[in-house]
């Protein structure tokens, strides 16, 4: 055999030894990790320990699903709550009834809701409701209604 052949065989042997050492080090690291997770459990004890870990994992996964569902329901229903409420009192018919007319604004966090307006005169009151969607009404608003809505316009 030539010197080149011997060197080639030696190189292959060294590579095989290096790969074997790397495998042993990796296996030793894996054993340490398994020991940390499972302790010194063996046989039936190992199976019971593994089953307990899996039950805990499944319980946590189920709990996470419940929390996510609860948050989704809360998010869905919370859009119906009014987080902006304001009222503007004014005299709709000067000299007749005083400042008994009003416009009541109720908006959720998306800027949607309603303006309730009561116009009071010496002859009585009339109530009007106007829907607000994302800060705008599809019905013409009075100056007072525009004022109360403008104070809470979202930019």
C-alpha cells in the first residue's frame, strides 16, 4: 500500500472516530436532559411519570383553549358597551321652555352608537334617535348634535 493510501485510510478512520465521539457527546447530553425531565424513573415508574407529564400538558392546553375562548367572547361583547357618554343641554325654542332640550351621545370604542335628541317646547317634547357608525351619521345632524359628536370624534 502506498503512503497516500495509508493517509487516506487514516483520514477515514479519524473521521469515523470524530463522528463516533460527536455521537457519544450528543447521547450523553440527551441522557442528562432526559434525567432532568424524568428523574431516575425506570420501567413502570418511567411510564407513570411520562403519563403524568402528558396529562399536565393536556390540562394546560385545554386551559389555554378556555382562556382564548373567554377572551374572544369578551372581545365580541365588549364592542356593544358604551364607553363614551356625553350630553348637550340647550334651548331648542328660545323663550318658550328654557334649556330642557338635550342631545345624548352614547358611543362604543369603535365610535358607533346613537344620539338621542329631545326637543322640548311649550307644547311638549319630541324624541329623535340617530345612529352613528364609526363617528358618522347617515342622517343630517343638528348643530347641537354635531357639537356633542365633534367633542368625541376619533382621529
